[in-house]
C-alpha cells in the first residue's frame, strides 16, 4: 500500500507517494482516494527536501526513488537526474546521451510520463530551438521551476 502526503509549494499543492521504501510518485494531481494519506519518515524527508529546493537551498535530492515505467523510460529518467541544477538539455541531447539519437520523440513521451516530477527533473528538458515545450504540469510551472533554478526563461 502506498502512503501519500500533501505539501503546499510555490507551484501549488504537491502530492507525494511512497511504498514504504521509496518515493514512487510526485504529482500536482489530487489523488482519487484519500484514505491512505499518512505522514511517514520518508514522506517527511521528501517534504523537507522539496521545501529546501523551493527555498533555493537544495540542488540535489537524496531520496530513494522507484518510478514505475518501461526500461526505456527508466533509462531516460536516469539521464534526466544527471542534468545539473539550473541547466537544461534538449530532447535530442537526451536521446544522444542514451545512445538512441533518433528517439527524441520517444524521449519526449518518456518525459511526459515521468511519475516523479521535480526530483526527476523533466522540467529541465527544452525544445531544440531553446524554447519551453511540453510539461505535464503546464508550461507556466515549467517556467517557474527553471526560473527558481536560475535558468534563463
């Protein structure tokens, strides 16, 4: 059973899920069920680290993560975690990094399906033209996150 907690942030309410060992999901979408809302040590640590991130203190997260996805998606998400705070990469650069240079559209879909927003920083991926494109939370939130990190947007 997953435990869920809610935290307020500069981008709105964030819902954090964990399975007892790892963070499994972070989303802006309110859960359909609320019977499992419970603060655990891991959820409290996630809230602490996210609060530090939003305060500009934390640049690297140190939480156990267990995103659910295909092997390809996990490969993409692992490459996203390697993007340094305040920097961006294009979908094509991520595709090249994982050794599949023509898979930039598939990289975009993997980004779209990222279950652990912010900590797996899909907001740091931009279009080949340097513009903000595609973000499940909306482009305004993507822009806010990049501005928070000092990226030029």
